[in-house]
C-alpha cells in the first residue's frame, strides 16, 4: 500500500505546469512559462513560502516537501502525494531514489520528482518518470527549466521548457 497524501482533481485540466528546486528563487521567466496552465505541481525544495505565494495566482497549486525545505510553513506539506487528474494517477516525490514501490503495479501513470536539478523524461515499465529540472539557482551547467504535462485520452505527454535567462 502506498502512503501518500491523495487528492482528486474534479474539474477538467488541460495543462499541468511542473516546477521544482526553486530554492527560494522566483524567476519571472518561470512564472511566465507557467502562465496559462490549469494546475501547478511543485516537486519540492521550494525554499520559502513566498515561492508558493507567487505560484498560487497562476493556477491551483499542489506542492510536496523537498529535503532542503525547513521551517514551520513546511509542516503542512506532505512528503509525497498522489494526484488523480482526468482519471490518471500522478505520484509526486522529491527524490525518485526514495521510491519504495513499483508504480506500474499501483496504476501510477507518471512519477514526478525533482532533487537532481537535471530535467528528464524517461519511460520505464509503462510509467513516465519526469523531472522538470530546477527553476531556481543554476547548478553546474544544467539548464534552468520547468515542465508541462498534458493528459490526452488517458495518456500522459510531457515537455521540458528550458527558460531563457
């Protein structure tokens, strides 16, 4: 059995914005890239509550805690979450290496994570593993990016959006 906060999104969602590893930095380019999405997922290492405050006016927001998130404002955030959107289950976890079950056996269509700062989209056993990368401070020579996820006829499609800084 998966232990995770579970939420069902009742209204139709066309585009989900994915963001992670902001580490307290709200880039205007990230906000612009997320404009027009129907829902936002923050996959942890938020950094400070003001990041969430900046994202909330764009679209409904679901966020999980990352390993660097500290303080009283973080207590309300779960470590993991299952979102059911359009009948499709999305599993949110900050560090995918801490995944303790096989998502394909539990009906998970996509696992959304952060932590590595490296944007990636990989399919394994019919499950899409998505890391939108970091929208916060640049790490090494990795791109600064967000992601966009679409659910079309029960299928998950994802793209990485590299931010022009």
